[in-house]
C-alpha cells in the first residue's frame, strides 16, 4: 500500500484579500511556513505532480527542492476557469459564482470542470502506478473538493469540506478503493504558529 498526498497550494495575496484568483498568483507566506512542516518528510522518494498555475507551481517547486523528488506539471490539474471574473474581489460580484447553474463568461461550467477533473484523476492514477513510492499532487481547492466528492472514499462520519484550506494535506491510500486517511489537514501550520510564538516569547 502506497500513499497519495493531495496538497492545496499555499496562500496567495489574492486568497488573503478575497479576490478571484489570477493565473499568475504565486504562493507566499503559507508556502514559507511549510518549510519546517513534519509531513514533508513523507515525500522523500516520492514523485510530485502539480498544476502549472503559478500558485501551485511555487508550492510544488519548494517541495521538490526540499525533498529532491522528481516534479512534473499537468495542465488538467488547474483550478476551475472563472474566465472574465478573475481578478475581481468577491465583495464586488453581487452573486454566487459557485452556484450550480452559473456559467462564468469565457470560463468553465461545473459540468465541464468536473469532466476535466475526471481526466486529471485518470492521469494521476497513471502516474501513481508508474511511481515506485508515493505521489504528491499539488493542486487547487475546487479540484480537491471535486476529487473528494466524486472519486475518494471518506471515513465514516466525514463530509466533503466546503472549503479546502491553503497548504492543507489530504492523505489517500492507493491503489483503489482510494480511502482517505487524513482529510484537509492544516495541523502542521498550527504547530508552526505555536512554535513561532514560543520563539518570539509571545503569550
């Protein structure tokens, strides 16, 4: 039994200021905070595949430097395309862009997005089968949610999170039936925050 590490990219300035993400947004302090995270040790000897969007790529590139694991990029892992809405503050939208029947101008509908995630999942399984150890998949919140809702088996009593946290870790046993061992976990960031407060003498 090997493992798949499903990782949402680190926080960006757009995440922090509640703006619909641009393609070029790069991860900032949340990626830096994972530098001492204990779970990265589990990636030693693993392969890494990432969305090519800048915010995921910057997280994946850090993991590659930290672990020396081979890194590849997969366009199918990109976030849902919100087209003309990108760069718009959520507070200025005036409607729910996540509504089931909303089609963003020049973007993807939910059915088109889920169909692409299905293709991405097929590609992840191919890569996992060809990897001698575990596989880390660095992607985006809605991709994680689509995978959890439609392809992964959650533990009894667990529900698919509405929000996938930045730099969160989900661990999945593979091969099939793809049971989730750890879901949307950010405990590593909480540990780092506590350590930073202790180092600074804060109470």
